[in-house]
C-alpha cells in the first residue's frame, strides 16, 4: 500500500533528479568552475542575445576573436616551433647537404647558443626556410603529416590532446548563440587552417594569422599558390587589430587572448572600442601542476587587464579540466 508519505518522497526524488539533470544539461561550460569569470561570460552572452533590450547585438555583428597559442592550445613549447623542427628533419632527409648549413645545423645539434645569438631574426629565418619554397598542396601534406605523427615533447600526447577543453566549450557556446568565431593568432595562417575546422569547429576562412608572400604558378603541370620567402604580415601586437579590420571589417564584441608574450593586448583593446557591449578575456597561466606556469617580465598584459577591467581567466582556479582527451 502506497502511503501519502511515500508519494511525497517519490515526488521529491523525481523532482530532484530532473532538477539536477536539467541543471547539468543547461550548463554550457561544464569544464569551468563556477565563479566570476564563468558568470561574466554567461551573463554577457545572455545580455547581447536578448531581443528587445538596449544591449542586444544583431547576429551579423556577434564577432568573437581568439588567439591560438596559449589561448586555445598549449604554447610550451610553441607548436609552430615544433613544426619548424619537423620540417628541418624532413628537409635534411631529402637533401643531406643542408645539415651543415644554418639554421638547420643549429636545430639538429640543439645549439641553443646559436639561437640565443641569432635572436628573433634567427627564429624568423628558421620559420621562413621551413615554411616556404613549396606549393600550398605540398605544404598542406606536410602539415597533415605533422599533426598526425608528432607528440607534445613534455606531455607525451598527440597534439590534438593539448587543446584547452574549457575553450572548446566556450567556442561551441558562442556559436550556439549566433556568434561567428575567428582565430587571430601570431601563428602562420596555413598551419592553423590545417586543423581549425576538425579541432575547433572554425572554418579555414575564419583564421587570421602570420602570412608569407605568395605567387600563383600555372606552368609545368603546376596550378597552385607557391609559398615564397618573406613574411607578408606578422600578426602580433598592433598588427592584430589591423588584420581583423582587413579580414573581418568589424570589431569583435568578444576577444580572448593570453598573458605571456604581450601579443594580444591590442586585440582586446580594439574589441573594447566597440559601440556594442563587449567582453575581453585574458588567460593567465598560473597552474604549474596541470599545465605550465609562466608570466611576462613586464606584466603588461595583466597590468592592462586591471587598468581596463578585463576578465582574467585563472587556469588554476577557473578551469576544472585543462586539456581535452
């Protein structure tokens, strides 16, 4: 016989189950800890997508830009550098005489002194010689092989597993609410385009990055873009807003970068000049246990975050999970 008390208990249990289930289903950012940053993101999205309010933003103007290195995937070491090393070994294998030439020799011998002396110029030279001198089709094949075979040197996992899970959720959440998501990174544009759709859900045409000089070739059985030596644009610092203007023609209402190299602050400032409501996010790498802890000597990014009231994402405190699996 079912008593009134049993009925009440049953109703309460069912209500509690569906309440918890619904709550779990409604959480758009399950890998984020509850806190000020998560709530600011959810509140912002609700604000700009609520029709009939003064802060409503039309779908066509819901632009979000994300840096890549240290913002969407780990940057210790920078994956672009890993690709350059991968290319050095591939190029020397095809042409052994290169092993005695710089910067190939320095890479093969792990000559840190050479790179310390060469500085930024030497790094740019390495990127240039390993990323050019081939067609787009050839480069795409190299990028595909790289991402399929190379593992992260310290985490010892495929590179597809060093993406930040909370950021993947954020990208998906924004798109569910009518946002168009872009990558705007200092990384070379074609390397990021190789994985932008399958890894981030971002189509290649929505990737902005460092670009090399190109030349169209239609001869000797080749109908392709040839990658020439020389950087056309280095997409970093003040260049990011400029290239956003070139490629998108609108200011993002949400911009997300990371502390570590001062490279994203002007993208966030550009976003903040929007006539619409805007949100700026800055990832702070403060978790030495689950990721990598590092900071700028100048403290410029965190200093500007305080000055301009950006939301600082603490890897240690704001993310339940760091990497995707």
